[in-house]
C-alpha cells in the first residue's frame, strides 16, 4: 500500500496479525496521532503540560505511515503528502486493491 515505508509496513503487519485484514483509511491517521504525541513527549522530557507540548508541536516533523508529517507552526496544521490511486478491486483481499497513480 502507498506509501512504501517502514512505518506503513509496520502498520500493515500489525493490523493483518491482529485483525486478518488491511488497515482502513483511518488507521494511518490514528497511528500518526499516536506517533505525534510520543515524539512530542520525548521532546519535552515527559512534560505533558499544554505549554510544553505546544512549544514542541510547533514545527514538529516525524515519519508516519503516510510519510513525513510536518506540523506547520503558524496554524498547527499537519502537512502531509496525499496519494492518488485508481481503485481496482473491493472484494478479493488476495488481489491488488488499487494502483498507485501519483503523490501530491
């Protein structure tokens, strides 16, 4: 599945092992949120106060299942690549679900 990176590979392996299926559209976002919190807590030395977290989240960059995520300092928006794919199949998990088209 797109993108091809170690974090996404880990997510796919874990979801398949636990649930026997592939991650859905929301699994990667949940993992991104968890990684962001862990990275922010590492950067604050474990200080979970709003002031400490706000300071490190502004400009934070980390690798998630969707690739590199950058938190824009001026408005705290998570910036990430988006993937365009062509749907090929919705019924047969042994067959390729989609074909990668482009990254934007």
